[in-house]
């Protein structure tokens, strides 16, 4: 049985602080049997844990100056201590993982129960998924690349090729066996329809040329105003339904996975935030005509900053999406950094 117990309390009942604040804490040492102690410290650290594996920050260790080494007889002793919170990350309660801060008192023999404290920038985050449709005067810019995002299309094309191949295989088998042809015909029809749609989308996207998207920076603070220039030229007539700029926040949580081929990381992604801005709706752009717009947008002050560690991340991207008739469906995206 331990000869003493440690308890630590802080000066705020809600335990909420922001970077730059001073934390005043009180450490209570309750001694049941005479004991000699050499040191008393506070330990502060953050931990990101959830669906994936856990990230843990380096412990901030501070000596309690009011403590004196020596022999302590049975009784209760109180020691005051204070320290300044000089860095993040901020506390975050998400869908896939949480970021929490822990504070404890420790001697060379015992450690107190860890106390959770909240560290933020002074305004709570909105923690649930929401979609915001912004007014035309509430703009936000960011970096974008100029290439078409073709990953989804590659998957679709491969799937359609497999369907087409299955149709040919079944068709050959059924012809040799003189059996009914309805199974391969169904495969062929489905594959042909989707290939037609896919080709139509490629042709529609080919109507865009000289797409240019520029910005003033790749990193932004909250409430910062940024400017983005977006322009393109029409090869042929475009019937545009909407051009949409979106600020998107994703949680990503990874976990180690062992198999016969070795170790790998498996990840889950959850979109927790989307900030939508339509910059053009229901417009016809004739062949050879150009479209250009200067977009200004303010970073919201109620969102968490970028958080990047081995297993748990908060990623921010900007996406531009052009939707139109006759299969026009062009989009591009790029990562940006939001500072704390």
C-alpha cells in the first residue's frame, strides 16, 4: 500500500485554457506513513486517439518550485504551481479521433490521476458535419492545381472494361454451347452504356482549355482574407449549371496492419466540414469565349487548424467543381494548410 497520495487541481472549474494563458494549479500531498521524497513535478502532454492508432506528444515536465525535498510525516501538504501554455495542438473532439491534453503531478515514486484540460484558440469548434452555402460576397481563396482529377474515372473505366470482358467471355461460352444469350447481352448492354457516358464526359471536359487557378499563399490563418484568380476558355459552347468553390475539412485516422506481406497502414476518412461558394450558375459560354473571376474568401474562425501526425490528421483542401449539361463534370483539388 502506498504511503501517500497525490491530487492535482486547476484554477478554472471548466479547465478551459487557450495558448498564452497561465495555468495555476494546486497539488495536494496526503501522507499516511512517514516518507522521504526528493522531487515533485507536473507533466503535461497531448494525445490523439480514436479509430486508428494513437499519437502522443512530448511531455512537458516542470519542477514544482514550492516543493522541498525531505521527510514528510503523516498529514496533508499543499503546493502551488503555475506554467504558461505556449503551444498547441488544440483540443479536438472529432468523429474518427480526439485530441486531449492531460495534466498530472508526479514524484519519483507515484503519479497522480491524470486530469484532462482543454486548450483552444478561445472559440469552440463546431464539431458536427455541416454544409454552408455562402453568399456571393463571402469569398475564400486557396491553391488549386490545374489537372483533372481522374482517379474515379480510372476506376470506372477499369470496371466497365471488366464488364465488357465478362460479356465477351460469357458470349463465347454460350455460343459454343448453343445456350441462351441473354446473360452476355445484358453485360454487353450495361458496359456499352457506361462506356458511352464515360466517353461523353471526356469529350465534355475537353471543351475546357487554358484553365488557370492562382492564389497568394498556400497557408492561411483564421479570419485571413485571400484572393484567388480563376479563369478558363471554352473550346466549344458550354452550358454550365454551376461553378462551385468548396473549402473541405477531412479527418484521417490510420492504423498499423500486419499481413503475410509485411506491415502497412490502413486509413479511414471522414468529411466533417464543407464551406460552399457558388461563383457562377446557369450560364452559356460560347466557343472561344473566356471566363475569369477574382474570388475573395475569409477563413472561418470556428474550425480546427491543420493537424498532421503519423496516425491522425486533420486535412484541409480547396476544390473547384464545374457542373454542366451534356456530361460536363470537371473538378480539381489541392491540400492547403490552416494555421492555429
